[in-house]
């Protein structure tokens, strides 16, 4: 069963939460981060993107940047922009997008659960990205940003959350620059905190990484590292745990993650379409954007025309958690066999576009001449994600896109 514990979060005063909180580090580059801090001296981006507070041209992975992150984190606390709660507690973090709200419980997962596969993943990680987050954690001695977990919904947990949300004023309640609503409550009852911890320990067999695989791996490795360095290690130290927001699976929607390709692998359009017809039923849809409406249906854009593609039955197997995935159908039968793209992680001929940008972004990139062809996919379901994780399988890269992103800075977990 999953371990989830309350903790003494450090949090911003209500009057500066909008200035201090920010999007996660991995959805922006340095220039974008710098622009987002304009007029916001309290911004947590001075910690998560500390290179923006260093001389121009400083390597973002240098010791200079990590030292600046630690310095700025200390400064934020000394200025009273982050204050630690006196009691251990859980928190409720809700996000609103397009009129729909999802409610997560913020607590601390156990590092060892990552290694014993109670915390289940569905993507591979890159060591360089893990190492970067590990170094930042070493320098700040804190989980600066939360990870995004899911779990199979438990009715009593839902009832506890609803009772708090319905009867308690939120600590924070604002709409960020991204247009999404962010709402946050402290769980102040000792009995309620105890019950939440008990319910995860008895009713939640697994936690699933939805978004934040690199941060999860880094946090877990830091926990082990600190344990090995401590001759008096007991297992109860704060570094054994890391911060996660845990959403019930029935409240989450996954957004499509689409693909654009630079060329047709030396084929003419006619040759490509002939080969494609061996694995897809093709229907021309005209110049208006067409969005896939169901599993095993794709849309394709080339030469100003949208097409509806339906995968032929021998290209997928709905009884196999991997072979039912549309990303695998497209990768195996179109990208690899026709377009000669056999490694999505390393090929420079393919790029990925999150569905939050809309299919107009696919059209734009093809019409500009940057890309030759675009494919839009029907979104993966939460059931597919959980099935993949439960069977120990790994999804292809860039399969899932979760939105809204977790806001960093609403609460931080210190490791001492």
C-alpha cells in the first residue's frame, strides 16, 4: 500500500502568492522565465530558473547557477515570502480549466516506494535531466516543485475533500496568467490528517506518476543518497519523503500529444499515400481542421488538406496494453516502416506538439514549410495509462499531456 504523509509546508502569504508562484521549470526556457518575472521580485523562478539572475551566458547547469538558486531560496525565506507551517498537515490543491475542477491531496510520498514499484511510472527518464533536479535539491535541501501523481479513486477520500472544500475558505484562490484557476486549502484537523494517511495506507495500493517522472526519480535518489550519508539514519527523517499532489484517476483528463514530420523519407506524396493505404483507411476531409473522434482514428494534414485515418484492424490489439496504443500504431506502421523514423527520442526529423496548442499549431508548422506533414492523435485514456503502469510497460515518448500544470510555490517541502 502507498505511503502518504502530512508535512510542515513552507508557503507564501496570501497577498503575494500570485507573484511568487509560477509554472514548472520544464515548460519554459530561460528567456521566457526572465520575462515572467517582470514586476515579480518574489517569483520562485529565481530559484527554479536561477540562471536568469546570473551574468548573461552563464551555463544553466553550472555551480554558479545552483549556488544562486540556493541563495535566492534563502533570501525568499528571510524576506518572509515563504513561511513554514507549525504543524504537519495535508493540503488540498484544486485546478480549474474550461469549467472543470480537479482536486488533489498534497502530501509526502515515501522515496522507497519508487524503488519497490508502489509508485508506478509509464515513461523512461533521461539521466541528465534527473541529475539536474538532484543537484538543485541538494543545494536547496527542499522539494521546490511538486510532482503530479494519480491514484484509483477512493470514495471516503473524495468525501473528506468535498467536506473541506464546501465548508472552509481557501487559503489561496486566484486565476493565473495562463487563465487557469488555482485553489488551495490546508487540512487543519489533526483527526482528518490522520484519517487521510490511514486511507492511503489501507485503500490505495499504488500511486501513479502522471507528470514529473524526472522530478520523481531525482527526489527518490536524493532520499537514498542522504540515507547513505547519515550514519544515524532511522528511516523517519524528512529526506525520506518528497512532495506530490495526488489526484483521483476519475477526475483527470489526458490531452492529445501530436506529431509533425520534416519530410516524406524521399517519397512523393502519391507514393506515401499508397503505402499509407496499406495500414490506414484514408478519407479526405477538406481544408477545415479535423480532430480525431475516437480510438484508432487519426487526422493527418499535408498540402493544405486534412485527412481522417482509421487504423486497419491488424495494426492493433485491444487486449494488449501496449499494442492498443495509437502512438504505437503510428510509430510502428507509419513512422518506422514508411517514413524511416525508428527512434522517436533521437530523430531530428520529428517534433511533438502538445494538444493544449490546438491543431491550428500543426497546420501552421506545415503551412510555413518548416514541416511537411502532421498527425493528430486521439488522447490516451487514464485507463490505458494505469494499465501500462500496472503491467510494468513503458509508453513511447511524448504520449501524454496533462493540463493544467501544477503551480510551483503554493507549498514547498524542506528535507530537514
